[in-house]
C-alpha cells in the first residue's frame, strides 16, 4: 500500500531570532497554519503541510506566501522558504533559494533528480568538509556522482551506517517525520563577517568573542549550559552544525570557548569562505542546582575568581569594560549581531 504524499515546508527567518520570546511567538504563528511544527532553533522550523492545504484552500506555495505575509506584518521579519516531499529536500531547497524567496520541489522523481544531481556533494545536508574531501579524492564531485556510486563502495569508505545514509540522501530519501515539540531553552549569539572570511584566525577570534558573550549572559541570568553548538554558514549559504554535550553544566567562559574550538576544529575547514558563525548554549538549567566537580586545580580556581571580578567590573562600568586580551589586541571582534 502506497504511503500518502507528504509536503514539508522549511521556514528560515532571515532576521536573527536571538530573542527566544520572539522565536516562540513565530512558532505560535506557524502553529496557526498547521499543528505539526518542529522547532529548529534559533531561526528555522519544519512544517508538515499534509492536510493543511485542503483546510486553507491553498497549495504549498500559497501557504508559504500566507506565512510570509503574516510574519512580515506582525514582526517585520523576512522569511525564506521551500516546500518538498521530505525534510531533507525542503531544507536543501531553502539553502538554494535567494533570501526572501519561495521554492517548491515537485514530488515527481524526475524533478527531484533534476534538483539534486547537478549540485556539489558539499550541498548535501549531513556531508561535512572531511567527508567532501574523501569523496572528491575518489572522483565524486556532485550529488549525481554520489547517487551513482555503489552502496558497497560508500560503506567501504565510511562504514556501513554512514555509507547507507549517504546513498539514501543522494537519492533524496528522508523518512524523518516532523515532530512537534517545544524547543529546549537555549541562548545563542552570532557574528557576521564584513566579507566572506577565509582566515581561520579570524574564525577563532569570533568564536572566542561569542563564547565570552554567552558565558557573561549565562552568569548574569544564573544559568548553566549542558551543551554547546556551533553553526557555520558559508558563502554559498550552506551551513554546517556541530554539537557537544559538556562533561558538566557550566557558565565558565573558558570551558565554552574550548568546546567551541574543538567543534570548529572537527569541521576540518580548509580556507572555507565563512559568512557567519553562531554559538549556542543549550540544555540550560538554574546554576544553583548544577553540580560542580572539584578539580583541586589552583589555575582553574584562579580563572574563576578572575572571571567573577571581571563580571563585577562589567556590572559597574559597562559590558565592554573587560574583554579577553587577544580580542583587545586584535581590536575586538564584535561578536553577536544585534
């Protein structure tokens, strides 16, 4: 028996949704279109439009236009959207759409192949720089090349699970459902470079500033983070995201920074043209309930005392009164976008 055809709409809010209250309101607006909305903080969501078109008397493009008008009218925020038969294709089509645009991928297999096959393998979601390097070394440059590669070859290169997943995604298959759920409490900050930045030193400088901002905000709100996520957006508007659970919840800027560096290094970027970098603190909880493992490390205790003194100076003299020495020497990467 054939499964009913799904229509998934990926919505990206083009203005940063750093304010969690605004993001929650945007999700509520989307839930007025269909109850099946999955939050993708800090600035996106997936909607399952199956059945919503009949209720509203509109096709996928018509519903996207309705959402665009409502979001702009109520919040002054522009959106970029794409509809497709599954979440993978909808998200990829959104990345390939001009800001403020709407795209629709027809569910016919020929239309899906026409969309996927010419694109570089780096555009396939879930394929990071390290995987791209291996694929191109073996002459696999486009998603079409990847789709034509025997599954057993991919499994030999990447292992059974990853090889099978690459084969499925190269053919545009994605069975993940849209799962309505409240987004976990998060805090995020983003840095937009003045131009597409290739210098890894500048990338790390931005990460330092962003992690420092997150630490200051967490401590001021008496919160700790259980995980850290970084998102890198490139010149072609594709993105890569990496996350790591922390050994223990913390608001310590040094720990947030070192974790962000580890995640960045795991991307294996080779002079990548980076447009924006975002760092997000996740799984937040009250600091008073967070356990702290004793390290018996005098350097760690000293760093935390210095951090507390710096926070006190910022409260008295302003948020820019104290900053890491490397940022002061470099003129201070601006960090979060207002």
